[in-house]
């Protein structure tokens, strides 16, 4: 295979994964062109958790100061029982996260993260960004790869050395890798809201991530924008028409927190079973295009960032089959995430005696053991 660095990479999608890949390539001297369907880059009003596995990649790109200015480093995760309002467990983050996993744990507004990535990409001469460019088809071409696009000038074909499909859950590029585009409805909805932190009930701790567990639903609240705002995510049965109904039997404090959000955005959840590959020929997939997963482990953005780091490194290093090496490096890890995410949401949504047993086990478990259970996620490092 001709070196993938002999020409520019073509990246479909300018989300978190696509922009991180572009920056990672550019910092290694590899040029790329990004094609984004949206005519204006703007993210929805939601937060994102940047655990240490993702944080160390972004820090290595020189983005740490900007992330700290826009985001927050929570001191702990507090796990609560929804019906009783009782604290079940507190897991330390803050300095303990940096000590244990070698990078900080941050929470940030998704729009702020995308703006930071975009701003950095716009300073890189090796990166060319085209907005309002919809990818219709991806394919191998003679000595390279090609994208069929439609933009303001009409349909046309762009050729490059290889293609990265970072085009999300309903990826067009997946078809070129001979993978089904359809996803599996999870039967769950994620209700998302961002509101002033002062609007939350008294007692909300802006220094931590609060996870509340209930029968058939769970809620995550954490600070964004320096603690001035709070991000709420409430996940439950998609047949429920209002978020308040999901917490009707929860404690007054939990109900008040949900009621404090005046505007909610509803996101039906989908996932996929693990796929047998992440590339074909000169075309590779990353992020949700490759391994959509339920959000119960908060690793959607983080794993897209991991993908980008590994893919950029292997392409820049060369070798006889860098895209195949990328697939081998990532396939088992992303499959593990997909399966563990399904299992975690079942645990979070237990009811009755099973929920009581979960709560007792969680309260009794040594903190050290619970942190060790996260090592496989947060302790990841690219084999640079």
C-alpha cells in the first residue's frame, strides 16, 4: 500500500472525533481536509465528561489550559439512591484522578469543547475545513480514496490518500466499510438540560458529579462553565412523555432538581453490537460511526478521542498496513465498552430487591476496589 502520508487525508465529520483526528495528524505533519454537512458548527446545549483517558490526549495537543478555562475539574462522584435520597458512595476524582490515572478528570460544555478544538484546527495550515459539504459516498480509488460530495457548487468528487469516517451514528462512510448503517433502538430516552447552577435546589454541590439511581431511570448532574451552569442528563424508558414522570417516586431533592430545568431536549438512545472491523481498504471509522454505545459509562466522546490519537499515530508512523494496525489496536477495547455500557445501564436501572442488593453492595465495597474497576477505562494510554 502506498504511504497514507503521501497525500491528504479526507475526514468526514467535524465533531469531536474528526477535529481531534485532524489536529493529531497536523501535529505529526500530515495534512487533511475535513468535510462537514452542517453549514455552521454549533453543538447542542449539553455537557461532556472528559475522563483521564481522553484528557491526556487533549493535553498532549496543548489544549489543557483552554479546557481548564472553559471546564471544571470535579472533586468526586457522588452516587445517590433516587427514592430515599441517601448517599451510597463517594468516589474521589480531583487530585486522586491525576495521581492514579496520570491526567485530570474534567467536565465541560460540549459547545465549549468543540469551539476549543475548532479554534486550534483553524490555526493549523495543514488542516482545511469545508462546511456545508455533505458526504454521499466514500470509496477506494486508484492509489488512494475518494468522497462524493454535495455542496454549494453542486455534486463533485474529492480524492485523497485515505478516508476517516467520523460522521456519527448514522455514518454514510460505514457503507464503504461494508457495515450496516442501522442502529438498535435501546428503548431509552436521554433528556438533557443545561441551566444556571443557582437554579438547582440548595445542597447541590458544584464540585462533584452526582449520579442518582432509580427504578428504570438514572440522572447525572455536573457543573459546566466554571460551575456557573449545571448539566442534567436523565435517562429512562422512552415511552415516558415527560422527565418529571421518571422521578415521580424519587426524593423531594431529586424531584426538585429535575423540576428546576425549564427546557429539556429529548434524545432517543441507540447502540450497536460490536462489529468485526473498523476499516476496509483505505477507509477507517472512528467514534460513533465505528462503535456507538449507550452513554452509561460516559465514554462516547472519550473513545472518539482515543480513536483519533491511535489512528493519527499509526498513519504518521507508516508501516505496511496502518489502518489494519489501527483496527487491531482498537477493536477489542471498543467492543468491551459497548458490552459494558449495556450491562451498566441494566445495573443502574434495577428495581425492587435487586436495587436494594445493588445499593448494599455499592455501599459496602471498598473505594479502592471501585476505582480499580475503572482502571481499564481511565488508565488507557496510547502506545506512542
